[in-house]
């Protein structure tokens, strides 16, 4: 027992990066498994149902100028999220140059795009609920469509909302000079990792749920 | 620590290029749906575009390309286990589907 404690408690370090960054990566890895399980269960219910699956191309179409444009809202949401990822990458870059005003400003822009994404998702949810989509059934086809949709996009939307709050909190602390004492702006890169991960998950949801 | 910090300074131009590339790839994956590609072409394009986008985000935006090998392995290898889950569940789903065809129609 003493030997085991000695082996595990001595000053060993596997990851020669800041501990906060290593921890965020490990959290993101666990989140990967959560979303992986959601997408896998979606695959399972979709390929095991005998009722035809609703065509996402039609379900998520919007009427613009009298003609139906397939999936347009989802495409705009994708571009908004990618744009926010771009501004976040620039914020991290400015943080490394210790330019805290620009870094914080870009983080606020990122949070703004994130909020825009959440609003569009709320619009999409209300539209589908009005059309009669429920977790237990819908007028378009397989009942499992509703539960998969609300579960996967809901959990992703929750991540985006949490990310917006996280970004705003860190940006305010950065502006107030909270990180001047340690002189370490590493936290901006850690927030960035979380934000890019949210974008990364959307890439998979977009491909598997909306395009498939 | 200072060593890793120094590693992560990249020109803004690199981010802008990747950003533009992500826009192009997203537009292409949207066009896959818009032009109603079907069959293997559709699935192939969706998967390839998705993996390209995911790779760009992880490698450049999340700085994985410049990270230490120990961290890269610890983060990128475990998700392969998900492929095993996908394999198991797809055979299970086929079985459920066939059973439903037999008994619930």
C-alpha cells in the first residue's frame, strides 16, 4: 500500500502543459463521449425504425420570398458558429501577445455570435414545436425524430449557452486586470478550447443529423 | 511553461486562412444537400467534408498540431473506442429492424 501511494503521489507529471489546459482537454474528452453516445443512440433508433425518417432537408426548410429554401437556417447557424470560432482564435492570439483589450473585445464578439446561435436555435425549436414535433411523436414520420432532435440539439445548445456565460465572465475579469498579478493569460486559451469544441460538436451534428 | 507559450504564437494570417477554408467547406457541405446528391456520393462527401472541418478545428484552432505528443495521444486515441460502440450498435439496430419487420407489421 505504502509503495502504491509513493508511486502515485510523487512529483510526476505526464503532461508538460499548464494544468488548467490539460484538465480542460480531459473534460472535453469526456464530453466527446457524451456526444458520441447521443449520436450513436440516434444512429441506432434511426436505423432500427420501420417508419420512414422525416426528411431533414424539408423539415428545416424556410420559406423565403415564396420559395422553399432547404436547410437554410441550419446553414446560417453553421456559418455563425464558424465565425465565432474564428474570432475566438484571434482572441487567443491577442492574449498571447498580452493585448488584453483586443482579446476581451474579440471574446465579447464571440459571445455575441454564440448568443445569436442560441436565439436561432430557439426560433427553430419554436417552429418545430408549432408544427407538432414532440419528443414522443411528430406528423412527418418516425416518432424517434423528435426525441433525438430535442436531446442532441438541446444538449448542444446548453453547451453554447454555458460557453457564452463562461466567455463573458472571463472577458470581464481580463478587462478588470484580474490576471495581471499572475501575468498569465492562459485562461483565454482554455476558454478558447471549450468554444472550439462546441463548434467541433456542431460539425458532427450538422453532418449526421441535418445532412444525413 | 514558457516554452509551450512560445510555441503557440502563430501569425494571424494562418487563422484567417483556416477560417476562410472552413467557410468554403461548410458551403460545400450545404451544397451537397442543396443539389440533392444521393447514395454513396452523398455519404462520402458528407463524411469527407466533416472530417476535414473537424481536423482543421482541432489541429489549428485548438492548437493540437503544436501540442506535445503525450497530450495528443491521450486525447485523440480514446475516441476510437466510439467506433467500436458504433459497430456494436449498428449490428444491434439491424437485428431490431429485422425483428420489427417480422412481428410488428
